[in-house]
């Protein structure tokens, strides 16, 4: 019989929801564009709550307000330009030549 190896686990503290700690839910609004822009990645997608640390309730509210701001053209649906747009144009041109 071998010896039992006991591994120590590191305690990783979970990030607290920014809105739960502030107790100020009025700041989640489609007109508050700088706040909402923090929850959009470089491609223009809404970041998941696993990454940004929001609770489920506030993540739903943030995503709803981002969608409202997009509809009113306060936030972009897609990222501006970027590397991916050139690749897409090149692929489209290549398909047209065939």
C-alpha cells in the first residue's frame, strides 16, 4: 500500500458583483454608455458573467441595456474595422474570382 498524498487546495475568492456591492442599480441604464462599454469585448460581443463577475440578475440587466443602446445606435453591433474585416473581404474577393 502506498502513502496517501494530501493536496492543499488554494482558496480562490470569487469576484463580487460590482452592482451588488454598490447597492446602486440605477447606474445600469442604456444612456450610461461608458459603463456598458466595459462589458463589451473587442469584437463587440457581450462578455459572459463568468468573465466579468456579475451575478445572474445584474448580467441580465446589463445585457438588456446593451441591446437597447445598440438599437438606438449608442453602441456598435460589431467592432469597427479590425483584422477580421480584411480577411472577410479577401475571402469574398477570392470566391468572386472562381
